[in-house]
C-alpha cells in the first residue's frame, strides 16, 4: 500500500492541467471524491473538479506534509497553495487540510474524502462574511484559562 500512497502523493505534488489525464492511474473507475464543495463519483467527474480548480485559480499546488498508512487506508495532511484571480488577486493563499483515502485491492483510490475548515481557511478571509465568521468563532470558543 505504501507504493500506492507514494504514487498518489507524487501525482498531487506535481499536478498540472497536463497531468489530469493520469488520474485513472491512481483512482478506481467509480471512485468517490468528496470535499466541502464537491461530491462526485467516477474518474471523469474527479478530473472535472481539478480542471475547475486550474480554470479558476492561479498557481494551485499541493504539498503533502504528513502521511499515515494503515492497511488499505491512508490519511494525508496537506497544504493547498494558490492565488485568487479576482479578490486579493496575486496574494498567496494557503488552506491546510487532510484527506482520508481508502484503496481497493489493486491499490487504486476508491474513496477520497477531504477535510478542511471552510470557515477558518476561506470564509474568515472574505471581507463581509469574514467579520461574521470570526465573531461566530469567538462566541463559540471556550474561555481562556487565566495564568
């Protein structure tokens, strides 16, 4: 399973629009992919998610920071670096998250679930919505211990 995880990490860390046709080398034909914005099945649909990413963002890239592998599953911690084209154009952005992966007997991803905090990593950075999201986070936070 380590070889399958290494192959997937390499694909993500070197992902370009030209590599999108290589997704079938890492994903099963009917693989399920879910993140906070997408819930799709099949390599063609997963390819479309990443094609949309390249169409709407500048310089998107993934950096895998940690890997945990157990049996037929793995968890990858990652950083997603990109620049927005409109709002804060050109300013580097980073989203930190993780992916839970389940592999089939052939070492292909059959289930890919991304976890990341849309409020902290995205919404809080937006002009109007960010004020509301930060206020909600503060209101829901436990009080700080006094030293």
